[in-house]
C-alpha cells in the first residue's frame, strides 16, 4: 500500500518522531513517497538507519536525527538541523511513544508514571513549542500528535498511558485554538490496535497473544501502520485544510460502541 498517488508533498518538509519503528517509520516512508523531504527522529540509531535505507530505496530524501523527545534541547537541535538542511518546516508528526507495563493505580510506580508521561505527553508539548515558531516563519503548517484509543476510553491497569494520551488530545486542541488564525493546524490521531513492534511486545509476539488482542477489534484484524500513515498525510495535506482541533479515531470501531 502506498499513499504517494493521492498526496503530493513535493517541496514540503516533514518532521517525524518515533520514525525508527512502527507507525512513525510507515509515516516517514509515506511522506517521502509523496515527495516530502523528511527529518526522521528517534532515540534508536538502528531504527533510524533502517528507515533511512528504506526511504533511499524509494528514491526519497531524509535526514536522520537521533534525539530523545523528552529533552527540550535535543528536540530544538533536531528542528534547527532540519531547517538548516531543508530550509523550512511544513508538517510535523509527533509520534514517539512507549507502552506502560500493566499496573493498577496503586501499583503504578512513580518511576513508571514519570517515564510514560515524559515520553508520551511532555514530548508533544516540547515538540509543538519548538515547531510552531518555525512554521509561523513560513506562513503556517500542520501538526499531528499521536494519541490513542487509550486517549478516548479508559483502560484498566493503564492509568499512566491513558492519562498521557488523553493529555495529548487536549494539548492538541488547545494548540489548535491558539494558532488557528495564524495558519497552523493541530490535530490528534487516535489509532486502534496497530501491528507494530510495540504491539508485539504487548502480546508477547505469540499467536495466542495476537488472537486475544484482535478480539478487541470489531473489524477482526489489527490495523496496519500504513493505514495510520495515510491518515496523517491526509490531515497534513490541503485536503485536510479545514480540519483542526480534531481527534481523529482510526481504530476499526474499537471504541465505537463505548
Ligand atoms: P514502536 O514500534 O515501539 O515505535 C516507537 C518508536 O519511538 C521506537 O523507534 C522507539 O525507539 C522510539 N522512542 C521511544 N522513546 C523515545 C524517545 N524518548 N525519544 C525518541 N524516540 C523514542 O511503537 P508504535 O506502535 O509505532 O507507536 C507509535 C506511537 O503510536 C506511540 O505514541 C504509541 O503510543 C502510539 N499508539 C500505538 C498503537 C499501536 O497499537 N501500535 C495504538 C495507539 C497508539 P526504541 O524502540 O528504541 O524505544
């Protein structure tokens, strides 16, 4: 599946965090296939190397930037390098995230809580803080922040993860309000269960584990990272020009009946 025939990002610059794996990698590839120059950002050097190779194989253009998205200075440095290399910033997909080990509120350790909030939520604030001025400098842009089905419904033993993802949704809406009249659109994206390394860790990678989680999906399958990538490109494209402050659910009806 490719999104290249539908969306045209020629001459545009996209910045994707968590681009070394899963949803972020698929989205970086989709932006590149659609003609964008793509800054790929991740904490994993190995993941970045593989994503860069896949973009090169498509004939696309990328810049690999190792950064920890919980660190303001590292995000700013990655964005500065992006603009130095490609001249501008048009689209950002703030997507890097981690899972939380299952634990009740009583058993959730302070360390687990701090970690999941820092990687999943604080990072989105820091990214937008440094991205918005760069987008304002070239007349606007579009930001998509990765929330989750866990940003739509409460999930037992996932209080930290759910809090982080509900927070991403709200932060996206507030940013959308603050910059709607200055040409910057901000949306949250709430994927259902998507077949990535994160989900493989969650299911233990076994057929039984996969079957158990697929039971939560009314469509009877997991989503593909490419299906989420296509949604990100839509939200960042001219086709999404009137959509801002929205939390778009792409989840095979996982949360529809709740
Ligand atoms: P993934 O395959 O684990 O990819 C996440 C990437 O982010 C990895 O390359 C990871 O590197 C990187 N990363 C982790 N911490 C980072 C940090 N501090 N700074 C920079 N990069 C960091 O996960 P995914 O499934 O694609 O998930 C992507 C996003 O979608 C996450 O925000 C997740 O919460 C959300 N989401 C996923 C699903 C799903 O079903 N898969 C559903 C809803 C929402 P390492 O591998 O080295 O840690």
